[in-house]
């Protein structure tokens, strides 16, 4: 239970459906148990585990690309995830990210939130670095549109 909530948050930023997220999380923990001998003790265990979870997310995405190409459906109301000081802002941020198309959301999460380079994302998702860069640019453009307030609101 020590890392369950944190790793579930990592997965749910990319896959808001709880059943899908739990399935990916279970696969990630299984991988971690199989590879525990590879953890050298250098760096944090949580960081090592997070990387394994993100690879499980990427693999699930690759295996289900066709099904995930459909538009994003309902927003989740209680997505665990990002770390902001205000839980209200956290919920709003996660909800807005969920409105991005699945592939763009995944690349944006990996690049902006997780800090992976375009080269690392390209290798992880088996796409070109140019495609990774495009998804980040497109994600930023879409997020900007989603975050704009009507002019007469204030």
C-alpha cells in the first residue's frame, strides 16, 4: 500500500477509467516484482517503480492504439494524480488533461509532468521524435484553448 496510490495516480493521468488503470497498475507491479533484482539501490525506489509503471502505460497504449483513437468520453470526477497544493485545482487540472486526445495526453504527461525527453518518449511509444514534439505542441495548443475564459466573465 506504500506506493499504490502514487502509482495509481501516475496511471490514471493517462487512463482515467478505474478498471483499466487497475489492470495497468497490476501489470506494472508484476513487472516490478519480476525485475526487483535489477534495482541497484541507487536513486529512489519510488522513481524506479514510477518508470516501470510508465512503461506499463506505454505498452498498454501500444497494444490498444486502435481502440484509444476514439474521442475522449466522460471526464472522471475523482482522478488521483498531480501534486498541487489545492485539491480543487488538482481535480480541475486532471479533468482538463483528460479532455486531450489519448495519444496527445500520454505524450504531454510523459514530457511535461514526468520529464521524459522527446527521444525517450519516441523510444517508449515507438514513434518518431517529431511526432512526440507534435503531440506536445498540439497538447499545449488544446490546453490553451480549454483554459481560456470568456471575455465577459470578469
